């Protein structure tokens, strides 16, 4: 085994907090000579394992929330998320500087493009932190008419009420496309509101998934009632224009929260109840056929060829 990939002993894990050390050691030892990629949570690992199935002989994704360990009664205090991934990667870079096969992958969340570029370039990550650029979270990549139509076609035999909806595929595709466009327009306004809230008071929470699109400005003003109304609306309008002009509809609002909830509400109007967040594995299998540039860039980033999948 080469020095770069030699087994890591318990002693060398002393820089990792005790609650995480044993589980992490086991997972890394299981990876063997593979490149190790820390991800935010269990759902992320599932999606990556499906999307990059052809690369799993060379890549090993580790869920930093340790969800499976929690189910076994350990690691209760570990929460995962982007900060856990970043902190872990910093520690590996600092304490194991010669072992360059550890990487971190996180969502962009509510960050501007320049903030993402600045974060990635920090020396503490040694060029091994990848931040998804095109969309807010992994779930936002499911928000495509073709993906959602394929998914509903697959589910049609399980849910009998879907079959009549699918009887006219042309009309059904138009309905789904119209629904996606309608909710995506609201995502733009949600994103503008999120950025506005952050710019005035980053301690305040963002707008909730159940909000009606027509209520966004009113709810925003209520959330920021300590600030002049004209200033808040002016900032909101600027952010909305910025998002629309820069094709940022899916960059600043969560598909996992707002889109999934609203899409299900639309389907309920057709007497169909499907919670998208309960079908991430199925959606990931379809996503694999419609991968955006971000997913190819991730492979290139960690030294893998997209063509080898």
C-alpha cells in the first residue's frame, strides 16, 4: 500500500473529536485506497452513491452526520451539515498534510458566487473543498420537467390516480412544465427575500416553505419590521432583478423545502399525494440521466474522469 493511502491508526485520529473518531476511523478503513469524500448528510450520500455508482470502486462518500451510527445508539451529538464537512476537511489538511485523498463537498446554500469562490480558495482547505455552484441544495437538481415527468411515470403503477393524469402525455408534460415554471418563479422571489433578510439581519430566519407567493413581500416586511419599509422593498427588488438577470432562480431558495412542498400541493389538486422528499433514491436514479455540469465538475475536481463512470 502506498504511503499516501496507508491505514490510519487510532493515534493519528486524535485530532478528531471523541464522539466521531471511532465511527470515522471505521469508515475510512473501509474505504481502503479509495478517495474519501465527506458529505453533509445521509441523503447526500445516498444521492452521490447512486449518481456516481460507476465510480464507487475509486470513491468513498462518508456521511458526516453519522446517521447510521446514530441509529445504532452512538454519535448522538454529531449533526453533519456544511460546517461539519468544512471543519473535518480543515483538520485533515492540517494534521495529515501529505495525505491528499480527502475531500469535502457541500451545498452552496445562501451564498453569492463570489463568496463561494472566496471560500473554496482558502488555504485551510488545500483546494479540496467542492461547493455546488448552480443550485441551492442537491434537491434543487431534481427540479426539472423531464426528471419529474419520468419520476411520475415510474410511480404511476403504484398510484392508480396518476394513470388517468398520464393518459395524455403531451398535456401532462405541459401541466408539469407549467407547475415547475410557476413554482420556480416563486423560488426567485423567495430567494430575493432570503437575500434581503440576510442583508439586513443575518440572525433572522428565512421565509417558510408554506408561504403563498403573493404574500412574500408582506411577510418579508413583517420579518424585518425594525427597518424602514422603503429600504427593505428597494433591496428586495434589487435582489429579484439580480436573480432574474443572472439565471439564479435555483441558487437562493431551497428545493428541498419550498419546491417539494408546493409541488405536492399542486398534485393534491389532482387528488395525488406524493412527497418528493420521500423518494430521493428514485429521483437520484433519474437525475443520473440528466446530470448538470456541476456533477461532472465534481468528478474532475477530485481527479476522476466523467467518461469513466
